[in-house]
């Protein structure tokens, strides 16, 4: 049995606002939603698609790329549509992987700083030096701007 949700229920289920759901439909990210007595009725397939869009957006895919993907999906499984959808997702996956690498490196640096502070607070730690130590080192090296 298929369950249909109102726009308020779909908003609560997806974490998007009703305004965002209407906007996504308006710009073509969501296919026109079935209506009964003028009220939108979101089905299971609609909610799965919206969840996918939420994940793409949360991982930084641009609205333009999301719109292109939705447009290609509506064309069906033609060879060109499938190839372009795959390419869009592969490009996005590479960007997400690069972001994960950056986040992983940053997290390691943050954990090192936390360890440095924990060592400074330890009861048997030597007096804190007058010069900045590991706990005070920047997370990354400052970038130099070249004079142009």
C-alpha cells in the first residue's frame, strides 16, 4: 500500500521546508507532484528522489548540476542520458572524495592540537614554555600571497 504525504509531512520527513519543496518543483528538480483537491501528495518514489537530492546538496553538488541530472533522468535510460548522468556523478564523487581527504587531514590536525592541550594540562607536565608549542601551532601553514 502506497502512503501519500502532504507537503507539511513531506517537509518533516525530508528536513526541507515546504517552501523549498515548492521551489524544487518549480525549477524542475522534482517532477510535478500529484495533487488531490489542489493539495500536493508526495508518494514513496517522490520521497526517495527528494532524499537523493538532499544528499547531493549536502555533499556540495550545485543546483545547476542537480537540475541537469534531473533533466537527464526524465529523458529515460537512453545511452546519452545514462552516460551523462554517470559522468555527472563521477565528477561529483571525485569532488566529495577530495573534500573528505581535506576534512580527514584537518581532523587529524585538530586531534593533534587537542592532544597538545591535554599534555599541557597533565599534572606531571612541565611548566608551559614561553614560546608557542604544538597546542598553539596553526592548523595549517599560512599561505603567502605573491606580489603581482
